[in-house]
């Protein structure tokens, strides 16, 4: 069941990657130079409240949770996680992020070959 969900999500992410690549391709043809749309810009155009909510959740709530459970030394992890890590992902091209996520989910949901165990007589 989980492999089906992973493959389903992987195909949706791949479809998003194709749509984002076509969008960037048409913008590049019109501008006569390479144009890539960052994931943050795409996300902000589709639903800005959820992007702002994610930032608040990571910077404040995760920082408060870590400070309360692990101690004050871990309070800055939320800010550190947002600024270099998530900001880098949000500045990456949309088609690249969706493509990588699609590959990860498709790989996780792949059908594995069954290994046959043959009993060898002693």
C-alpha cells in the first residue's frame, strides 16, 4: 500500500516537474535566454500564506519546541534550518526540486524483485 502511495506521489511530482520545465522553456524562448523560476517564487504565486506559515512554523515553533525539549542550546536550529538550508531549496529551479522529489518517491515505491530462497539439501 505504501509503495502505491509513493509511486503515486512520485508521478505527481514528475508531472509538476514537466509542467515547470515547459513553463520555464516557454519563458526562455520568449526572452531568448535561459529563464528558470525558483521554487519559492512558484510557491508564493500559488499560495503565499502557506509559504509564510512554513517559515513561521520552522523559525518560531520548531525553535521553541527544540528549546523546551532539548535545552536552550538548540533554540537557534530553527533559524539555521530556515536560512541556509530551506532558502537554498526555495531558490532552486522548480523543475529541479520537483524532479528530484519525484525520483525519490518513485525509487521508494519501486517494485522490488522477490528473491527466491531455494533450500539446498545437506
